[in-house]
C-alpha cells in the first residue's frame, strides 16, 4: 500500500503504520527512507506501507531559469506501479503564493507562463494524473483512491472561528500516533522511527 501526496498522506501513513504496530507489537519491522520514499515493512506478514511525498502529483523540476511546475509530466509515476492500493492526495500546496509558492514557472504543452490560475493548473495536473492512471493501472490488481479538498474547506467560515491553536501532544493524540488495547501507545519520530510507550 502506498500513500502519495503531502502532509495529509504522511499523517495517514504514520497513523496506519502505528495502528498496525499496536495490533502486533512484537512483529519484526523495518523503516527506511530512500530518495523521498519512506517504507514501513512488517516482515512476518510480508506487508509494506509506503509514503512518497509529491504534493502536486506532477513534477517540479529545477532548471537554470528556476523551479518549473510541469503540468504534463509524471516522472515519479514508476514508483507507484505494482502496489495493491495507492491513495493519492493533492490540494493544499496549490494555493501557496509568494515566498511559499514552490515554483517560478509553469509549463503545459508548448506554453510557459510565470503563473497560472490555480484551479486551471490543478485541473490540468489532475487530468495528466488521471490519464496516467487510466493507461497504466490495472484495476483488477490495484485499487486507486484520490482525496481532494472537501467543499467545506472552500466555503469561508465553514469551520467557524479558531480561538486557540495547539499542537498535538501525546496526551491528546495526534497524527502519527495510535493507542492499543494492550496499554501501549505508538509514536513516530521525525526520522520515521516508531517509539512504543506504555500508557
């Protein structure tokens, strides 16, 4: 199983890994990260959970002119092949502008522009992704899921006013954490190691 996307996918990968680890706490496992691909493997069960960070699904390439968002290019797609389940997410980073915008140029077809309406760019990228899925994924062997943005995220005030911000803590739960009935709690470290602590 592989999660592909941004921090939402990372959190889901960590949470699922922790939930499974809490269920079988004595099972042998390894974690490793190589070139942006993080893998959590339960060797006793021949199960691997993977996470690949690609917030746009399409490519951003570093060129002499700067960072180029390539709306027609999916060079990382070979990483996704052969999975039983692939869960994609893309949305949040499309909205960043100014210093947080991760590209300097946008390329699609024979067109190069400094920027593009975000919804137009998002649609073009998803069309590229969907064409790749239709051409390269056998639905009898691989199940594909896509998470976009919920409508409530687009409606101003749908969540009300946030009065206080807080970070997840071990006592309140949070991404990458799971508690089991055996009294153990599982936490992921920043370098993707699992720490199991007693409740």
